[in-house]
């Protein structure tokens, strides 16, 4: 039996996933360099489409990777609760290999606009993070409490081998996550040959949904933690579908590709310039009516014009520099729209450094810090829930995500400044954290240094008091 809450949630959820899929497909394709080719005329397309079908100057990957590379979570600090909670949360983080998986999730959110993580204990009872694709999950926020999830839906097609046809068929599976329970469904009837949610909605859907019972699980599955265990990483939005970094870049990328095509065509004709001749009588083919070349060209051949007033010549070639200038303008436009520093998108023989680099990256760094704050709030909530699932914390625990610096930093200048802070009395652990070490790593290193200093103090006292041995 389908519960009223699920019946009200699933059809709109599937409709939202179906509507969002084309956008996800497009951003995925452009990120991987599979671009749509834009030609000004059908004649241009017919002449050159077969040449350019794999040619593109893909800047979309750089626009996504630039901020993703700066989003490195290094630990959790405790704002409320036992001092050991930060270390415990980081242990769960590392056990789930999130040092790698979190980076992929951030990249997916920047590319698609949304990404998700589901947290649930595995069969052994260990809190486990399951990163999710944007096109399989959708969430609905509580209107009365903005930022709090009312429910989440995951929908996907599971393959079932059909012995009769010798091919896979697909059955729609749906899981609805509420704060107090989890309900699992499947679409009844025969499995589908083509997996698509586009034509499954409304009345037909509600009549065909049936409970999906998993062996060893109750139905519905109780959620003991009073929170929806799904975390939404929305890019550049709050409590709403996110905005892809490529949304405004794709049209400019198409224009850039068109410039590259034109440059290649011009280069082709520049390599083989068109020539002309006057004073020649050219015969034509009786069948085709086409002109018959009066001579063959080659490095070992001499061409003679018999006409006294005849002449040879060549049409001027196109200057390819103008295409390079147009390319640069499009790169500049992409940098301006996305906030990506131009030196990330275009190599330079004189890269910026020092204060110039700091100025050029100011807007970009601001964007990275904004994403650190937005994504960090989700990781903080996930970490607290993981600690609760592990029985290590209560609902009142609060953590703060720690990130690697968003700025490009010179190691020499950074440690020079930190050395000056240390001379003024700033403690070792703070110095190490500002130097880029994670909280746990900084605490361990500071403790080791304190132990070494404590052992070294008596030895120094002995050395000072001991007489100098005569030789």
C-alpha cells in the first residue's frame, strides 16, 4: 500500500527529475568536451561538419575544476560538545574515503548545480556516506522552516536480466526519505525495455506502485534520528535547485568553438592558397562540362603561359592573427562570467605573482569561500548525524568544517608571516592550522613539539651549568 505522503511526493519528484535530466546531460557533455556544433549556414555544415565533429577548445572543464581544486576539507573543529568529537568525526570521514569522494561530489555540484549524499548505517552498523548523482535524487524543503528538508526522493532503474529476450530490462525503484521513516517502492508489472521516467506519472503511476520489501528490513524502515538523512549540495543557491557553473558559459563556449572552426578553415586555405591565371584557353569536359586543368603543378614542374599578355598570381591569404584575437576575447568573456582567473584558461609566458596574483584572484577566492561555507554547512550536519548514528553525540552537538586556504599562497611568504606571529607569542597549533595543516594534524604536531621542548629544557640547563672540559 502506498502511503498518502508518498503518493503526494513521488509523482512530483519523478516529474522534477525528468525535467532536470536534459540540463544534467548537457552540462555533463560540455564538461567532457562533447559539444554541440554551431554552424552559420547549412552549406558550412555540409562542407566541414565531418572534419570538426571532435574538434573543440574545451574551457568548461577548467571553469569547473578551478574552484573544485580549492575545495579541500581538512578536518572538523568542535563548537559544542565533547572535545573528542572533531577527531571522531574525522575518523568516520576517513573511513568512508571522503578525502577523494568529497572532491568528486563538489565537482559534480559545480558542474550540474546539484549533488547529494545519503548517510545511513551499513549492515555492520557503521555510519556510511553514499554520494549520489544529481539525476537520481530530488529534495523538497519545508516551507515553514527554510533550509530544512521535508523529504527526499531517490529514483533509479534496476536492471533485471530477461532470459527470454536475452537482454536487460529495467524496473523503476523509488525510495522516499522522511524524518521519521524510509519508504521503499517499485513499479509493478513487467520491467521496461528502455529506462525512462518521462512517461511515468499521474494516475498510471499511483496505480502501479507497490511496496518494495528488502529482506531483513521492516517496512517502512524506522528513522530513529528525526532528520532526513539526505544532504543537498546546491551550487550558488540556498534551499533550492542549484545553478551550474556552466549555465552561462555554454553559449560562449559554442561561439569560441565556431571561431576555432573558422581558423582551421582559414589555415587550410592559407596552406594551399588559391591561384589565378589570365590569357589561358581552358578546355572543358564534354560529358561533365567542367574545366580541364591545363597543366599539372609540382615542385619539379615548370608552368608556361603562352599568351604574351598572360599572367599568374595568387589571392591574398587571410591573416590568422585576427582569429587568435577573437579567441582571446571569448576566453576573457568566459573568465569574466565565471569569475575564473584568466591565467587558469590561457597560458602566459609571464604569469602573475605576489600582489598582482592576489588582486586577480580576489573575486575567484570570494567564490571559493562562499562554496566552502555552503558545502561546509552540509558536511557539518552530516558529520553530526554520523556521530549520533555511532552513539557518540547528541542532537545538541555542533561542528565546524575546516578547509584548506582558498587563496594561492607562497610557502616562503606564508611561513615568514607565521614566523613573525610565533615570535609575538601565537601558539604553535594556531600557527600550523594557518599554515594549512588540518586541525588534528596541527594538534598532534604541536603536542610533539611541546614534548620535545619539555625534554630539551633540562638538558639545556645541564649544558649551561656544566664546566667546559679542558682539551
